[in-house]
C-alpha cells in the first residue's frame, strides 16, 4: 500500500480530468483534500498496475531527436517530425513530441 | 363499518384452508371464517346445480393467494390475507344469499351433515347481515364496503405516516437547505475562485494541495493562497521531488538555452508521451530507447 508509484500519468488527459474534478469537489467543500490526495495516489497506483498488466499495445516511432536530457533518473526527449507506427492502425505523424520517461526499474518499485 | 372482516385476521388461515374436512371445527367460529370454510364442502359436492360452481372458483383462487401470501411472508402477511378473505367473503355472502333460497328448495334430500351446517350458517349470516347493516343483497355493494373498510385502515396508516413524516422532514429540510447553501457558495467559488487555472499548471497544483494537507487546512484557503502556494510547491519540487519531471525540467531547461522550446512545449501541451524506460542507448547519432507503459497524446488523440 505504501509503495510509491510514479505520478507522471497525472499529466495524461484522464489524470488531469480526475484532478480537475477532485479540485471542484474540494472547492465546493464536498470532500476533504486528504481524500482527494488518497484518490490521486490510488490513481497513480492503479494506472501503473493497469499499464503493467493489461496494456499489450505496442508502437514504434522514428523522428529527429531535438533535445534530450537525463536528470534524476528521468529521461526527457523532444522529438520532431515523428512517425508513430501502431500495431494495426494507420501511422500517426506529429510535428513535435515530448517524451517523459521514468526508470521502469525504480529502486523503490520492486 | 364491517366488523367481521378484521376480526378473523387473528385466526390462522392456512390450516383451515388446506383441510377440506375442517368445517365442523370452524362451525363455532364467527361468521366470516365459517363463510370462508363452508364453501369448500359445497364445492366438493357435485350434486349442487352447476350454476353455483362458478362462484367457488373465486374462493379457491383467493385461498391460494392467501396460502401464497402466508408462505412468502409468514405472519407479516396476515393483514393482507385477512383483507383478501374479507373482500371475497363479502362478495360471496352477497351472492350466496341470493342463491341460498333455491338451493334450499331444490336439494333437501341430498343435504349432508356438512351441507346442513352450511345452510344453517348461511341463514345465520343472513341474519347477521340484516342486523348489522341493511345491506342490499347485491354482490357489488358488499365488495365496495369491504374495500372502503380496507382503505379506512389504509387511511389511518397514511395519516400516521404523514404525521411521522411531518416530524422527520424537518430535519431533512434543514439538511437540504444547508446543502443548497453549500452548493450556491460553491458555485460562487467556482466563478471567482482559482479553479479555472489552465491545465498546464496542474502538476504545480498538486504539490500545493499536498502542502495544504500537511498544514491541515481546509479548502477555504484554496482560493486566495493559490499563487503563493504554487510558488512554494515548485520550490519543493526543485529541492528534489523526483517524480515531477515537469518542474525539474523547467528548472533545468533555463540554463540549457531551451527557453524557446519550453514555450513551444507549453503551447502544444497535448503532444506528450508519458512512459517508463527500460533501456536508453546511443550509438553516435542513433538513439534506441525501449519504453514501457506509455500514454501518448498527440493530435487530440490518446
């Protein structure tokens, strides 16, 4: 339970919407901030678990690496003119993509 | 009103109903229950004119319903059962009294012991009916009177419930009012408060919330203190919160002359992939990354 999980997925759309909703609830005095904190922590945990166990989708991508940095065990890439190839869908083109990547073998995480 | 109806509710029904030879037992009981039982022997005896029989399809159905109720709800169903009995009994009293005379005339030699009892009881009932009320001997009015009897009880129940409800809702009313007040206040806070912060500030708001929790403060402080706490939250992240890459990056970006790209990042916030890495290799210009558990957001898709 006390295991720490990455919080990066909070930046995803589902995470931001969840946090927005929780914020609404807090500001309207309907839930305690502590509860919201717990919910978000649970969200971190569940998303990590689901990603680990349930998601089988794969994709390859190629592009021009614009910026890279590695700090505190976190890689950040800025890639331009990226081409994503998904499993069985049309490839996706993107002008610019930012990749934020944490270490999958974090010492705190198993 | 009709007194015989409610009284037999105390008498346990199903035994009487199930045993066909029981009318002798119930001969001493009051009028209504005897009515209920007496119909069975006559139903069993086929010497009666066929015109009588259709009347008994009803009591059988009623008895079944009563049995069913009893099985399902046990003692709790007694009121309903009694009501059922009362209604059907009433209607049959009316009908049987209409038919009793011709039966008496036509069938004296065939009468068994049971039938004799049955006839006697019918006569008693007829007397009772005449005594209690000058009820017309038409099937419908007795039914309606039985029903009004039931509704009378129901009305009593209703009035009781309403009286209780009048006391209860006072509490819920006040609760509703307070909830409504809270909602109105919250809607005001939504308009004026710091809720409409752009999504890009989300990660910064999280640590702010943490700080609030640490301080044990409540949501009221959310609005006014937001900006200050945001700044503090960022500082915290700078000091070494490993998980919030965004803050760390923004901190590191500035010395690295990536200011322009940083702005670009803010503009296309959606273009981001969140994932974990297994392995990052570089051979000269070629990078090879093995990433896992990623959420890619681009072009409005995810």
